[in-house]
C-alpha cells in the first residue's frame, strides 16, 4: 500500500458538486489529507500498519519541544482512495494502471485503513470509492510525504 500524506489547513472532497467529506479545522488547527493506493498483493495487516504510520507520523510543528503527530493533536484525517498512485510511466506517455488493485480488492483495504484510524482515535472523513471526486486542499508548509508499507 502507498499513501501520499499532506499536512493541511483545510481539505474537502466533493462528488457532483456536493461536499461528501471535509476536515473541521477551526481555530488554526491542522489535519492530514491521505491519498491511498492499493496494489494486488496488499493485505488487511498492511492497511492497519499504514494507518498507524499515518496516525503517528511526526510532522506537526510545536513552538518548543519535539514535533508532534496527528495522535498527539487529535488532528482529523481525510482519507481518499487514489489508484493512480500505482501508475507505471516507464514506457511512453500513457500510464499503465496494471499495478493498481481492482475495486473489489482495493475498496475493502481502503475502508480497513480508515477504520483502523478510527479505532486508534482519529476523526476520519472519506471520499467515495470509485467516484469522480474533486479534492480541495490547502497544503501547509508545504509538507507532502510518500509512505509505503
């Protein structure tokens, strides 16, 4: 599994012009946007491991002392499936999507990752699997990291 994680000061996802998931980031709070890609051999254990990595990733600044993670700050997370994270662009100009898992394999694992985050205490918003989504965000920093398990 792969994730592109961004620290954000705002983030939402819409389908057909309707907001279906958004982070409540009032009063200068920050959250995370996590774009999740799944390949054919990924497992529920990897979904849980990636969720833990996202939840405990120390990328939030603190005035004094060590950096903090989403768990320390109760930072909300917007989880969106993104099969394009497994694009292969080695040949030509047309990406191949062969490494991306099909919906029946990928959707349960993205759902498992979101559920693992919730079970860890995270407030989680999600997109709609397989939908044509419009993602809006303001990246803070900017901080953007690629994670893989």
